[in-house]
């Protein structure tokens, strides 16, 4: 069997380029006993992937050259040698950027029957939602009335963080690039304020948006954005370091702000990776499902159609093209299987 | 009544200088009702005092010019208009660097009758011990078998941190200045290793002393010393930021290490001030008294005699003159009061 795949051809120098990728046709082995063949429906592009394109990788191994890119995706099972995974199941998993993927049955998560929108498992019910939930609630530990600042506020994680902060009674202040995104963050997502980091008066407008200082910084960006947050931190502030996207495409990391403030203000700065927090998955899913069912969250996806456009979607994350979760729609779902 | 006082005459530029201080005679008002007159026996000099000599102070207000320096001291009550504080009591308090101090009775802590060595309340049973205890146990959260690195390991706080780490089953690695201090840290204090930061091969010897990486960094210094610790941090490492003495005498703070490691290694960096942790005072005193009674801790004080030498003792902290707690002995204790 043959499948189309998105291959990493070259390690980017700085921001990734379309020439770093290629679309190739690969041979796929037939599933062995215990394995399933999954047809990709949608795949997720996420900022952490940039770090894996570097020679050393990061906390996850580097992507191999001349091999497919990979990440979270949802798909439907078209062939199964695992009795626990029926043909026709819609599943979420981590796998290669291909039209078809072979995985062991234990590596896929069965999604609810007739789930109307399985892409939600790449967004609020997936790693992105889990990251927002753990980072804000467990690392940030919000108390009603506190001010929470979120960078990349219009992005997949940031848009959820601010909305959960509002549900917890906090003042949510976003930081995003450009007036259009800032309007979206306030008008659609319901943050109390959003500040455009591209504006020349950015540090001053951030200060004006945080009249009581900053208690929690959910940091997705780093660099100059963290630099503007830093002097506004209150005593006992918490910084949940979720991402440092400003550094991912740079050879040299941004200088960190002066540590002496960490001491005098008793700040806690905590880098976290969601893969360490599987123990909170059940709590997160329960709460997030409830929030989704009650309409407490506004969601938007940035959908690009076609496997061949996955590189473009990934690159777009670093120019700020996306409002909400970036997803590549690879194929339409076949008709739902007949009920028994 | 008149008393000799150590006065701040000039704000230091960089490291403090003897010319920044003066010895003056001041008039002391008689105690009002509820107040006590205390004769100073010993006073504590501590690195945090340097920050208070700057115009803006820090987390504590700046010392005023032409006014006395102040800090923790122990003394004996020579006159009392507070019935809870009998004449002859030995007390610990915060007060001016003077031979005699007037305080309200509620500001002094009565030390146990016939305490043979009240100076211990400026060291292991005082703020210094409380800092080591909270910083290591609550902020560092040591687990037996982990590696704890302590900078300024021969100093008042550091020498306790490493010894408590040993009591908790950890590998304790000190960082100190010069071979004599390093020998003291290993041979007398019982650390597993101590590395001389003045040696040219310092980062390599630190790495060799930490074959399993670093799980907890109890940071007293910052600057290049933190820079050498940084690449050796393990996943989920904790950095208890207790002091940044490398920065206290500098105009510009040292650059911080790259934050991206905080993320990939899931590091927690937590600045703390002991004044926030009064809720742990009783636990700390109970445990520390037990460790002292069982001889589990080795202690040394660096004692300078004479109030007029307090500036010299303070300045000495920044040239690394002291092994253990620096104390200025101001007066000898009078004969213990007759028992009733």
C-alpha cells in the first residue's frame, strides 16, 4: 500500500521555509496483528514542532531528516487487527503526517461514537486544552480577583487560558499581534483587555491594562513580551512558562529579565510540559466537557485544507496567521458506520 | 540617656566602605509605658543589608542616611515598663545598631531562661536557620538520593542548608571561595563535596562533583555561579532563590541563564523571603532544636568584637571573610539574675 507523506528534507535556519519540506509517496506495510490502519482526517500543527526540527531536538527527539513529520491527529480506522479497535472507529493518536498511518491498537484513543466534531480532540479536549488547564490551574493557581496575563492570546492555548481565567473570576489580559486579533480576544473570547505587542507604546498599554499589576503570567512567547510583563509582576506572582516561541527560530535565546526581581517579589517561575501531567487528564476532560456543553467557551479553528499544505500551516504559526487552533484537514470523514 | 550608634553616612557605590559609616553618640528617650530598654549583647550582619543601603531599598525599606543601621540582635533587658518582660530577660529583636535600644515589649522575643548561648538566635535558631529550613524543605522539596547544590556553602545559611540536606538523605555539594573554605565545608560540615568557584576549572569540577546532575539549587549568589549550575540541572529541578549576593554590589544585574532550559527541563525557580514564612517558625524551631540537641549539626560563628567594628563585619561578608554566621559581639552578658 502507498501513502502520501510530508517529509522533513532540511533543517531550518531560523524560521522554517516551504523548501524544508517535500511531499513524497511512501510504501506502508500492512498492519501486523495488534495493529490498525488509520486514515488521517485532521492533523494538528503546534509551535513545539519547530524545536523538534533542530538537530538536537528539545525535550522530544529531533525529527529525522528524510522521514515524515509527525504529531497529534485524528483519523478513522479502515482496517484493524486489534479486536479492541473496530473498523470505522474515530481515533486520536500521535503519528506521521501521512494520508494513512499504521499504529498499534494501544497507541490510539477511541473517540466517542458519532462525535460530531472529532477535531475538538486536537483543540480544547486535546493536548492544547490540557496544557491551558494544567498551566493555568496547577502552575498558575489563580485566585478570584487576580490579574492573569496571557501572551499569544489569540492562539490555541492562549485563547483557552484567558477564558478559563474568566471562569475562575480573574481579570484576563491578552497580548496579541495587531488590532484585529486584539478585537477578537476581547469581543469574541471575552478577555477584559488585549494589548497589541506590535504597537510602539506596548509596555505602557500593558501597564494601563493591568492597573493592579500582574499575579499570573501564562507565558507562551518570552523575549521582549516577557520583558514588558516583568516589571508589572506583583509580589508572589507565578509565571507558567508554557512556550518561548520568540526563541524557537533564533540561534541565541533572548536575554532573561533581571533575576533580582524574582527574589524581591517572591516570584515563582515554572516551566512545564504537558506530557508530565497525565494524572490530570481525567479532571481536565471532565471540566472542559462541562464548559463546552454549557457554552462557556468560544472556540475558533484556523483550518487549512490538504495534507500538502501542512508545512504552510506550520510556518504560519510563526508569522501569527492563526486565530485559535491551527488544524490541517486532510480528508473528509466517511459516512458514520451503521448502528448495530 | 546617651548611647553609641553606628550611623549610615553615605550610600555605597558598589561594595560598602568604612567611610560609609560613622560612630556617633545619640540621645535615647526614656522608655514609655509598654516599652523596654535593652542592652545589646550581639548583633547580626547579613548580606540583605547591602540592598537596604541603596536609595530605593529592596523588599525592605532603605536605611535612612544619618540614622542608625539596624537588624537582628540579642540583648538583655535593663529597664522595663512592660510587665511581660522582666528586667534581666535575654531577648531577640530587630533594632538599631546601638549599645542600648528602646523597643516596645511586643517587639522582643523572650529567650529561654539561662540560655547558655543566646547568639544561637542570630544563627541556627534565628532568621538564618529559618531561611535554610524553609528554602530547602518547602521550596526545594528534597527527596532522599537527590543532589543538592548550595552556593556560599561556608556562609551562615549555606552551611545549614547542606547539613539539613544530608539529614534528608541527599548528596550535598557546596560551592565556596578558596580551598580553605572548601575543606571546612567537607571536613567539618560533612558535605559530600565542595567546589572552589575561584578555580579556573570551576564549571568542570562542579560537573564532576555532580555525577547525577543537580536536582535542587539553593542559590545564594547568582551571576556566574548560577551560570555554572544551570546546564547541570536535571528535569524537574528546583531552584530556591535565597540571595543574589553577586548582584548586590553591582549597578547592573548579571544576565540570567537562557530560559528555554527552564521549559525543556521543567525547572521551578522560586524567589523567597523568609518574612513570608512565619507559619513555619514553630516547625522549624522544633526540628532545629532537636538537631542541635543531638549534635547533628556543626556550627561555627565568625565573631567580631565591638560595636564600632560592625561596619567592618558587614563589609567582610562581601569579600568572603566569614566561615559560618557573622556576629558582632557588642557587650558581655551581666551575671544571670538570681533565681527566685
